[in-house]
C-alpha cells in the first residue's frame, strides 16, 4: 500500500498547531482538531491521555520555555496509519535557537492516526533536553 503523505503531513501540521497555540481557546481547539478524544502522548517525561491532559502538557511546556515554538526539522515520513518526524524548540524571536546555539529541546515523534487523520497516539523520543528538565 503506497504512503499517503498528504494525510501524514496534514496530521503533523495540526500537531504543531496544537503545540504552538498561544491562548487557552486556541489551544483547546487545536488539540481537539489534532487528537481523538482519548488520544495519548507519551515521552520520557510525560504520559497523558485526553484533550484536557494534552492541553495541560502543552501549556506547561510553554510556561517552561516562554517565547519558544516547536518547529519541524526535515520531512514527515509516513505509511498506513503511522508517521514519524523530528522537531526542535526554537526562539520565536528570529526563528533560531536562543543564543545562536543548539535548540534547547529536540526530538523525534511517531504518531498513529485514526481513519479521519486525527492522532490516536504519540510516542515521543527526546534527543536533547536541558539539564534539570
């Protein structure tokens, strides 16, 4: 079965819209658009389920890294109901990592989609995390 890259790219774009939402209403709407009601997110630092817990996790990331945004690095690779991609956290002032160095947080995620293209699960891998995070 050939990859349906448009479907995967669209799902990942909605994922980043949620992670980069700036206000409570925008965040609530973006999480609902990206994830199923019982969608999950699991990485070495978090394991949450459902829209409320997902929104709380994203809000906490914004509180820990104010003025930063999540950005796709590379391309989305997908097949069937699964996609993988890499990302980094960058300063919104200029779009480059703070201080000109490496982004403070970077990782790779694997997502699983439902038939409508909404995320049912995210398995996150953190490649770079600041000390004490």
